């Protein structure tokens, strides 16, 4: 084993036996090639940062909440929907819009408008919008999505925090 904790490769052994001319090739062959391990946090943060994550999540949760209130026991039902199919269709559209906002953020404006219309329609079709909770989650999530802009520069305070984190990582890696 070498000092870095990797086993010497057969190519490195034959290169060192070949003489000093093959020494650079031997050091390249024995160098570890594994990518540095990165924590899962920055990867998730990069994925969430490239899309209207919280807006899509709120629309999805709102659609799921309205859909689940349709299956509530009869004593909890406040309002029987106008049409049975619309009671299931509107929250399904909300749920679908939320997922599409998360996984296809390029069309976020269309999906957010559709989500706010479906959220408001759930007032009439689905137990007062899932007892108001699902409707409010859908409207707030759609508004967050509509207002989200990609590729914005970081605010000054956030940029300073990111710079400090990068400096700490560089200092920790150098030690």
C-alpha cells in the first residue's frame, strides 16, 4: 500500500522496474483517481436552486390535501361537490401542476396560472378547497412559482456566507 492508502497497481510496479525514464508514468498510474466526496447538501441545494422548489412543493401538497379530503368520512364533509368527477379532476390538476413545476421549470408561468385557477376552483368542487388549507397552499405555491426568476445573482449577505463557506472548505482541505 502507498502512503495515500491505495494499493500499487501492476503498471506502477513494472514502470518502476523499467527505470527512471518511466517514473512520471508510474506516479500518474498510482495516483488516486476517485472524485472527491461531496456532501449531499450542496447537490440538493443546487437542484432546488435551479427551480421554484417551494412553490412546486406547496402546490403539490395543496393538491394532495384537497384530494385526500374527498376521501374523508361523511361527518367531516362540509360541501358536496357540484359534479363528482370535477371533485377529483381539480385536485388532480393541482397535483400534476405541482409536479410539473418541480420537474419542468421552464414552463413555470403556465403551470402556476393553471395551478392558481385549479386552487380557486377547488373551493366550489372539493369540500371548500380541502377545508381552505389545500386551496391556500395551492394559491401561495402558485404565487411563489409565478414570482420565481432563474439565474439571479445572490444577495450580498448570502454571497458573503457562500464565500465564507468556500474559504472554510478550502482551509479544511488544505490542512
